C-alpha cells in the first residue's frame, strides 16, 4: 500500500492495533512521501487518528521530500519515538539509507540506524557499518567500525567516524586505500594503504588531511609522515604541492623537482617547479595555462644560472645563464577556420637535452605559426616555420665531404644553415560541377624562405647543395582533371590531365653557386595528359576470394625545364617505392617538376578469407619512354642519381601486407635493382600478440648513395618485446642492432608492475647513436605511482 504526502485518518484507524501508547503498522511495505524533518520534530500528538499525520506534515521542506519503505512502523507516544523495522529504505534529498531498523528520536532531532546499515550519499559515496547515528537532515552523524567507498574507487576504513556541519567527516584510527582486487582474500591487506590516527575529509574544501600517518605496503609501514594533505578523489585541479620527482646526471648532480600548482580559476592555472641540483644550482620552471571560449594556450619558461658551466665544456652549454621559453595554443575563429602556434626558443642548442626534466623538453625543434580553414570542397593554410637545432657543430673527418668551394665545412655553422620559412601558403579547391564529365580541381602553393649560410658538401670533387644562402620564393599553381569510366566487362579507364606553372623569385643568392641562374625571376610550365587502366579479376572459392588487378598508366608531357638552375629545398627526399609508383609526379615537393613521357605498370593482388585473414601485395616498375628523364640529370643536390628512376627502365618495387587476424601482422616493401634484382632498399616490420607476449620486429636496409654522402650501405634491426608475467607484472626490452657494422646501437630492458591503484617500473637503456659508438649514454628511469595521491619518477642523464 502506498500513501502520498500524508496518512489518511481512515487508514490510521484501521491500522491502530495499539491504542493510547503507540501506533503499530505491520507488513505493509509502507511508503511515505513527506519530510524526514517533519517525521521527527514537532509537538506530541493528541489523537491517534491524526497526530502522526500532523507530525509528518510539520516543517516540511518545499524542495525536499522523504520516501520511506519498511516492513513495520511503530510510534511510541510517550518517548516521541518513531521506529521503522524490517528492510528499511529511506530516500531523502539524494540520500539513501538502508538498515534493518531505524529509530527516529523527535525530541533530539536524531535517528539511529542498526543492522547492516548502508548509507549512499548524493555524490555517490557509500558508507557501511552496523550502527549509525544521524541528525534528522543527514548533516551530522556518528558511527563505529565503518567503511566508506567513493565512486572514484577509493576506500576509508575507521574505528570511529564523526560527520559535522554537513561536509566534514573525521575518521579516527583510519585507513585510506583504493579498491582491492575482488579476488583478494578478506584478511589479506591491500598492496598499499595510508594509516593515520586521524583523517579529516572536508567535502566543501575538497581536501583530505592525514595526521600521524604512515605509508604501508602489504601491511608493513615503510614511511612516516606527521602530516599529509591532498585533494579528495573527486578533484581534478587543486592548489597545492604536486608529487616531487628525482633527477640525477653526471653533469647536473643529484636533484629533486618540487612542483607547486595554483588552481587560480576553472579556466586558467599556474604551476612552478624548483629543482635544486647539487652541481648546477636551482633550475626554475613556470607554466601558465588558460582555456578561453574559442581555444586554449600555454606559456612556459625554464632556466638557471649554472654553478659549474665547465661541466659542458666543448658544447654550447658552456655558459652561465641557460634557459628556454615555449608557448603553444590553438583558437577556433569560426566553424571552418582556426589558427595557432607552437614556438620554442633556447639560449643554446643543448639546454632541453641536458635538462630533460623540463616539462616541454620534448618539444620539437620546429617552431611554427599557422592559420587554416577547410570546407567540403576547399582548404587554405598559411604557415611560418623556424628551425632551432640541438646538434652541436663538429669537425669533419679528413675523408669527409667538405665542399671544395668557398663554403662552410659540413659540420660547421649548422644553425646558420637552417632556413626561416615565411610564409608557406597552400590552397586547394574542388569544383562542384563536373567538367567534361570529370572532376576538376585547383591546387596552389607559395613558399618563401631565407637562409644566411650555404649548406654544401662535395662528392667526387663536385659541390652539392642542400640549401643556398639567400631569399627564394616560388609560386606554383596546378589544375587537375580526371574522369573514371567503367565498361561493360569491368575494365576501368581513367583519363587525366594537368597543367602546372611555377614562378621563382631569387633574391641576394650566393654568387659562389655558379650553377644557379642569375635571373631574378624564372618561370617553368608543365602540361601533361595521361590514361590509367585497371582490370580487376575476382575469383571466389569456398572460404574466401582473391582479386588480381593489373594496372597500367601512361603520362605524356614535355621535358622538365631548367634542371639544376633553380633551388631545390622541398623536393629533396625522393623515395621511389610501391606507394609512389603510380604518382603522376614522383618528386616530394614543388621545387622539381617531373617531365618526359613515362609509363608505370604494376600488379595488385589481394587474398581475402571469410574468417577475416587477408593478404595484399603489389609489384611493378616504371619506364621512361620519351623526352629527357628528369631523374637522370642531377640538380643542385644530386638526389635523383640513386633514386631507382634514373635509367630508362626503373628498379622494381613491391610491397606485401599480411594480417592473420589472430595477433600477427606482417608488412614489407622493397626496391630491387633493375638488372641484378639485388635489394637496393627495404623495410619490413612484424607485430605479434600471443598470450602474454607482445612483440615487434623491424628491419631496414638502405644501399650506398655516394651522391648524397652515404658511402656505405646501412642495415639495422630493431626489436622490442613485452612479457606479462601475471595480471600485474611485466618485463620488457628493446634492441637496435647495426648489422652493417656489427654493433649494438641501442638496448634497454625493464620491469613494471601496474594495478588499479599502484604502478612501478624500472628501466635501463644504453645509447651509442650520438657518439659514433665511441661512448655510451646510459640512462636509468624509475617511476612510482599511487592512484589519487600522485606519481613520481627519478631519471638519470648519461653516466
């Protein structure tokens, strides 16, 4: 039976089996919708039929009602006591109280819950105990031997707990930990816990304080803290000290990073870190972050006055003041437009490498500012770049490739050889309506860069140029058209055409580069037309299918103009492989434009099983048919001489990928010599997950490219593996091996533990890549984390 807001007088008469001294209602599954305050306060009743109704109605809060369900309800008039007995459930203002019995003391405005008491608070906290005393509005309370579990899976256990002012809970002789594994025996202590004589949880200030606390592992104390304060588990940002971390390096000494965080506002904060170092003084860092309506940004700075600059003798770090500043951010201008930046400036090249505990130490050496917009059919981006390298200048070896002309040596003035690129503008547009039944698109690029020193090297007594002193600008515009036609038997024909024009502006170029044109303005024009043909054959079988697709492509165009007379900055990384076989222009950038008539031929194959496994492969080559081969004649860099495209018949290229759908994936692509079929370039990789083992293996081979200063082949193997020993323990390791020189480049190993409340890992690594295997950089990394309390780490520099 359910009663809404009050007891009806007829119901009271029917249920009044104890006249005069009390009201007793049995076996009703009673539900009362009224105020808990009204049920436990007010004057004593006079008549059995209306007294309880009046008591329950007195002082009802307009915005808070109570629902009560119980097997029995009694009212003792003499003691002014209401008792709910048998599977009692009370719902009030977000609270839920469950117990075997609840007594309401109207005189004192209190209630006592007994027997398997469970109180769920509005914020999700759950308190369990055998007996609990509460005020009538749930603001104050008291309990012995209780346990409190939070939605964040943390747990408080105490011999005694008192709640006051509605938001402060004091635990006496308490424990704090995270939820333990469900399979852990009840009498087995959790992996870690904090024990304290007093734990004070202030929900309004969102802080937990521990007095006379100790950190225990497996029930054994390992550290004592007279006082500890931390944000409660619900807090994501709060002012206070963060977990410290350790630093060790041969050049820096021993240090401890002490970070402090100010949560100044929900939209911005500030953090500062002081790291005293035994050899170099105090490293200081500050980070400001702010989120605005349209985006967010960050400004960070770090620096110190070195006590012993001589520790870095022979490097750019041999100076008293060292530091860096970094800022990044991105803002949305409208639905389609946004702008941002990522900028870093260092006092010297090696600061962020030597002081890698700085929070932005991993920032890229490329600084940029950008503006971009994109819709379904067009896109525009404007960018500016600057490069601040970390590599130190070095002296070239006697058998090196220092230029023969009046240019800086290969290892000198490395920073001056880096360009400022301002701006780079890219625009792409796809026309909405078909033109001649096909798609018409427009793309353009404008790039301007300035370099203060020529970057040159020599090969066989001839100078080659990675970059030239001066300011160079180029505007490129290209229009593409293509249409796909499928005939009745499934053949796919794709005619295409494009027209491209380039305009170069050369200002204050290095006159010692005699190959470069003396014209201030230079133009280039490249029209092209072609046809691509595909004919896929599908063969089905029981359990899958396979597709065999021959592909042929022919492109007709005039010869490339002014090869070797124009600068080449963005088309240096020419890689001919299976992924670029059918590119109309195989150069990587706009500074070169492929010319001549060329045919590309290949075969695609795919094997697909119904169970999900599949194999895909491609093999083909390219043929220069007429005109001048752009890849046969070197430009200022000479990068095309070993591309595999410099002869009339190119090298062969192929790729393969196999996915077992059972944790093993294999992939490879390679380039093979046109005559001997010897491997000129190869990369292969494999990943496997089998039970507790996760492994990866990669192989790379690059043949000698003397035109680029690579006199010997390069061949390396890289492997990494992780073995899960149990649900929580794992070991891991990695190895990078130079197969050509037969030495280990990098190696490392470690062990880690991770569960729902604790993480620990120790790793050791050796690196020989920076010093030509003459010395070894050794690093030890230690990480330790307690969930909700914080993480800390200690790392060493090279030693």
